[in-house]
C-alpha cells in the first residue's frame, strides 16, 4: 500500500482521486507521487492537505462546499 511518504516524491504508485470541482461536477485524476502536489499547487495550501489526505484515503472528497 502507498504511504504518506510517497506523496510529493514522484513515487511510482498511482492513486485514483475523485475531485468535486467548483461547478459541482466530478473530475477524476490519476496522480503519481508529486502529481498530487502539482495538482495541489493550483488549489491552495488548505486544499493541498485535503488532496493529499483524500488521495491517501483513496476516496472521493469535496474541495468546495458550494
């Protein structure tokens, strides 16, 4: 299983993550290690933590409440 150490390190393990974007639609991405961090950089630090936590949990999650 992937571990938090893989995040942001360009690790070889792919993680499927489900994102709820600001339009309320679903956006699915497959990220490798630092791909999660690259995605997170456009979202802001709070969302980066949510991206990493959800990617680690392997489940879809809401980025925005509205």
